C-alpha cells in the first residue's frame, strides 16, 4: 500500500485510535485479513466470522510486525476501531485509488473472468508495473484488499469484479472507479440467483455505466459476439471498442486453429496492426479471452507485436484452471476443478477433445451450482455434449445433478460403458486408478463446492507412485 499514517487512515475510515502511542507511524506494507500474512509494516483487518474471530489474533499479528489492527473493538494493541471493517476497507481503498497514478482496469462476465484477468495482467506487466486480483478475490472484501496492495510504482491496476445480484458491481466500481471496463459475456453462471440472462446483463452492465466519458478517457471493451454485451454500448458514455469474431469487432482473430497439443494459434488483428499468436494455454475458448486482453492492451498503448509476444508467453496464474500435468507414465491430468458453469464446462470438454486426438479421453464431471430451474436441462446438455465430442468415458460424480449428466449421455447414445455415475470423489479415484492407461487424458471439472480437485491431486500422486494399469 502507499504509505499512510495511522492518523490518516483513522480519518479516512472514520475510526477511533486505541493504544496507539504515535499516530504518525505509517503503514507501509499490505493490508491483510489472514493473520498468517501479517508482516512488517502491514495493517491487519480483523473480521469476526462464524467460527474464527480475527480480533483474537491481534497480539500475534503485531508481534509479527503489523503496525495496527483495523477492527470493531479495542484489542489491547494498536488499533483503529470502526463500526464495520468491510465498509472501512472500502473507504480506504477508494482513498488510495484516488491518490494512485495508476490506470484502473476492471472486468466482469459470466465465464472466463479469472483467466482473462490473468492474461491482461501478464500483457500489461510486460509494459509497466501491474497489480492484479489474485485468484478470484473479486468481492466486497477481496477487491479492496487487491487495490490496497498497489504502491507508488504501480501503473496498471487490474481488478476482477464478481456479482451475485443487481447493484454489486455498481458498489465495487464506486470503491475503485475504473478507466477501462471490460465485459466478457452474459451466460448461465448464477442464473438461479439472478432469475434470468436479462437480469445478469443488467448487473454486468453496471460496469460500463460507471465508466467516465470518452472525453474523460473512459473506454468500454465489449464482446461483439454476445448480443447482451454488445447492447451495453448504449449504456455508457465511454468510448466503445469491440472484440470478437464479428465483422464489426475492432480486435479480432483470423486463421484460428489448435496445435496438436490443443493450444490455440491465430492471427491477431488490432486497429494498430496484426501479428501472430500461439498460446501456452489449452483450449479454443482462450482465443476470446486473449482478444479481450488484446483490446484492453491496445487501448492502453501497446502495439500488435507487443501484445502478441506477451500473449504467446502468458501462462496460467490461478490454481485449478485448466492446469495440465503429465504424469511420468504419460497420463495427462487436466485440473479445471476450481468452478464450473455451462459455458465453461462446454469449453473444457472441447479442449479435452482437442487435446485427446488419438488418445483415450476421460471427463470426470460434477455438479454445476446455482442454475435454478435450468439445472436439469444444463446438466443433461453437458452429458450429451460429452458423447457428441466422442469423449471415451464420462464419469459423473455426486448426487442428483451428476445423475442428470449421466442421463444426458445415455440419452445421446452412451448405452455401454462410455458413461458411469459414481457416488463421490473417492469412488471416482478408485475407478480411474483401476482403468487408466498410459497416454490417457483426464479432465476434472465441477463447481467449487464439489471439491473435485481432490480427484486430480489423488491421480497425480498415484502417477508419482507408479500406480497405473498396464492394460
């Protein structure tokens, strides 16, 4: 964080200082909410949860070097006491962002946010110091903490914004007002909570409504291939730039193909020129993510050649998102178990099919959460797609939704041993350990609540121990 005294912080957040001998002492390190991350110069935000109360760790964080605690009660060590820690964090983030000389880029969408955010960050940091959301910390707490990690040297601040209802993105954009706003897509993620795609589009479009006008330097980067997103151009005063395969797209890809290992290659076209890209990531769905990143980078002054080089060098920065690992026996594990929705599930299956040409492919799939009334149809459709893509075997893991996955496969024509429904992750591991052969490719994917990353981890450990069938 930029250096601020405890007195300044207390004034910004409307808090009272307690047990602070010298209010001029500065916070020079990060703001953290995990006591294990506290270190010299940091500020510890103490949240009281259902099972753990951060205030109980006050003495430990100060001993570790934290300058003070931001909490809701005195704790016997230097503290700034406020009515609500989350509100105080937001106020502090807003203050720090206004003082920064950085360009703030915000993005949202139903699918691909984290992968695209990681691409944008890698492209921009090839040009200048860049701070970006770690993982998927895109909510009312994670976003301010990311903003507060920026320093005087930061030139680009890239923030992922999530929403679980109308008004959420408006709130986040008010905390950290963006100059560039990117909307990727409007899909089925959380459709059960929102009530429909129109409501999702309304929520996502709050980002472009929050942008400054074109005269003030605001830019909305919109997906020309998504009608809900394309329509958001009418909701912003900012300059609009489109990306996608549409003929009206300002940033687009031509000659898209996949390498023999399933990595996308294409000719990138921007208003400033064209250049060739071959990505390290897996799956054709990353082309759209790359175009979104390229559009942002173009608007921030990078040439087509600079963007293409950075995209070609970019890797995966976040865990369990198309993590590809080959075991010593030649079995390839694709761990995409961080989360799932219908759009990302289809993209992952297509990536599996591309990677598995000439090899046996396994799709170990579980529940897609928060789909409401669409759940049955969407799980059925994913099961059917696995059959259409000639996935060698679908392993549906879990309860009712997994049964719907397997039923979709069955109704599409998977009547033999091409699909199976198992009760839990351990049953899936046992099945795969007994049947995997060298050269097989295994995709593991489900919503975060299912925890299927344990399947991928168990299979990787099995490979290290040499546990694989020789059939």
